[in-house]
C-alpha cells in the first residue's frame, strides 16, 4: 500500500532548518511558495511530523534539498517507497514511461470531473459523450469584419423569400454581405485543435465552450487526439480563487506553474515530473473561462499565461472566453469563433437527447425526436426554431417538449422568459463568477426596459442591425434618467460604453456582428423585446394609438410574430387590435 506521508528524520530537520534560515524566509512565505493555504504543513515538516508526500517533496525542492535524504530513506526503505509509488522510481530520461505513469494518475480524476454534463434544471448529470455534438468554428471572428450596415439590413429581407428559409435570418444576411473571398465557412473544432498550437476560442453565452474543453480532455486522456498529449483542464476562476487565498503571502500572485504544482500535486503528480513533461511538450493546457474574472485580473492572467506559453512553447494551449470580453487578441494565439448549431446539429441533438430520455429504447427515442423536430419545423414555431441554434437554449426546448409534447401558444411566452433568465442571471453557471460590473446596480427590470426600448425603436425603423453609437445613445439616455443629478456628460458616455460591453459579455443578448455593428443575438429576442415594450406601455391612450398604428400589419412579416407574442402577454389585446 502506498505511503501517503513522509516525515523528516532528526538530522533531516536540522539540515532543513539551516537551509530555511539561509533564505531568510518566513514559514508563511514557504507555504505560499509550495502552494499551501496555511503554514500548518510547513510547521509539521520542521517539527519532524508526518506530511503529505507531495508536500514534503515540494518543500524539499523549494529548499534545494534531497527529499529522500531529509526523510532518512536509504536502501530498503527507499525501495519500498518507490515500489509503492511507480512515479517516484521512474528514470526521468524515460519520457514514454513518464507520460504513461502521469496519464494513468490523472485518468480517474479527468473522467470523474469531465465525463458528465448537467442539463439545466433536470437535476441529474448525463454522460457528455452520449449527448455531445461535434462543434464547429468560424476561422475568423465575425465581429472584426468590416461590413456595410445598409446592405446588412436590406439583405435580411431576402430571407422572406419562399425559396429561402434559413435557420437564422440574421446570419443569412451576414453571409450574403461578406466578401466572397472571405473564408466564412465553418470547420470542425477538432480540425482547429489539430492545426493550432495556441488557440483562443471565443463564443456567445451558452454556446458550449466549456463542453468543448471537457470533451477535448476526455479525447486527450484516452489518446484519441493525434498529439497524444496529457490534458490539464484548468478553470481560470478556480485558479484565481486559489490565488486570492494566498495573495497577501506572495509577490508573484498569478504564477501559473505554482498553481499547476498545487493542483496536480494533490493528485500525486511529482512536480519534477510535471516540469519535465512540460519541457518535453507533452502537455495539453485547457484553460476555461477567461471572461469569468474581472478586467484587472484578466490582464494579469493573460500576462501569466502568455509568459508561461513562451517558456514551455512546445506544449499546446487552448483558452475559451466569451465574445465581447477581449479585443479578440492574445499575443501568440490564433483566435477563432465558436459557431452556432445548424439544422443537422439540431436533428442529431434531438435524437441523442430523446434516446437518453427513453433509457436507450431506440424506437421510443427516435419517435419522440421525430415529433420534436416536426413541431419545431411548423411555421408558427419559426422563432423557437431559431433559439435552437444555441446549445443551451436547444436543451431548454427539449426539456419543455419532454413534459408538454407540444409548443402551445400559452407556453411559448414562458419559454422566452426562461431563455431570458438563463442569459440575464447566468443561472447555468456558478454564482461565484466575478466579471466587470457597471457602476450602477442594474436590476432585471432595468435591463429589460432598456433592451425593450432598443428593440421596438429599431424594429419599427426596419433595423435589425444597428451601429454601436446608436446603442450607446440609448444607454446614455437611460443612464441620464437614472442619474438625474449627473452633470458630466462625458463620464456618462464612457459609462454607457461600459454598460454595452457588459451586456454583450455577461448576457450575450446584444452581439457585435461586424466592426461597430450590433444586433440581438437571435431575431427571436428582437421580436420578443419589441412585444415586451408594447406590453409595458402603461398609458392606455398611447397603448391604443400605438396598436392602431401597428394593426395594419396584421400577421404580415415582420410584425406578425411581434403581435402574436403581444397577444400572449396582454390577454385583451386581440379585441383591441380587432377594433
């Protein structure tokens, strides 16, 4: 049985104390150097008491001491330790054996953490590989392309044609407006992973960024990727939480290598062996959620990671981050954008989802998925179908259909509400996430009021795409009302720009589609918020006059969907429209 602890011999304690005194450190500093939250293990070490083996070895390494000598292990005793701990016995020149040993040591942990996925409010995890759909990416970041806004708004009406029925009319317009020479076609995410040594993947909220990294970690640990590197899956938020626990003890607060030694040392990985593998380029670093820390910390993280990537440049690095968080560039990294689901992806997901729901009874699952897709394809459910492009919203649609077997008129409004809650409250992620917040305290109603005003005004003007300066002006007016005593217009304008970026990054309801050009993330949300604006008009005369102006459209495109949603929100609106 493996001995999990070691203790210094009397002579080893004396030798360690002398080395410690020469450095002039405190026990707190040494604890932080080793990656410990408290100095308790350091105190035990110098008292000759048992300490976890990896901590013991780390302390000795920090003091430039031979751990076996300090522990008084020679001959048979050392043989016993190395026999029970194969990693300790490895010849550091035998890289293939070292790779195998470390891979085996990490396999159980990676499978435990990454082989399942939680699906919204279902309350139980499902096997990731049973539900995973091969994700795709755009080789360019669409928000950095230069397009003509007039052409974009005109092009969207082409999707009204009977011959054209795109899943996303906004995306259809973007595709038509891009230069034919621009490589806009999606490619499998795996192709980008295989071809890019340093890759930054940007995506909208709920687009599956974490799911992709989890899937990659499973493939890598099973040697199903061409490189056969060992995956290290790192939540940036957890890394920073660890840093904050010891930040007052160290100057190098964001040392990435120190965190790796701490995290994987707790799994029994010898820090020396980890460093050898890093120098040999045997590691796949998967860094998830760069957006999940505030702006100042994010800059420090980028500095630390880029420095680490330069030092250990033979390894592969993949970072995920939300759109709108960065200026789309990290030195040395190629930047790609995670694509939405297409029709084939939605169909495959439905088959997998309902097969799982049917406890793998193929006939039952396939019939339920057929019904789901059939209902979703009905003209009256066109807007819901657009939501299915985003993985997390497709899961929501599947959950609703599982219990209702339909998308009835009285349930659609509730689906939009649930979708908004997902984006406005991030309730599918940890509440511990700390991102940048505007100076004011925005309530849910304040956000909805702002978005509803933008949606109605732009919809009535026939604008589905709008310039950044227009959005900033809306937010400026909103802030001016909320801060009636504010006398510095320039400060308000700067804050308005921060609010726009915050809404884009945190909630993903407004998206930069091209350079300085925005739209709602789904045309469905544009329509919903326009209807929400109408439903919230409190003055009955203004309400009646506005409906009178709009009633001429009836069920015609594009107001039919807006007025249809309004009928669900306001019970007596049908009679008013008929008048």
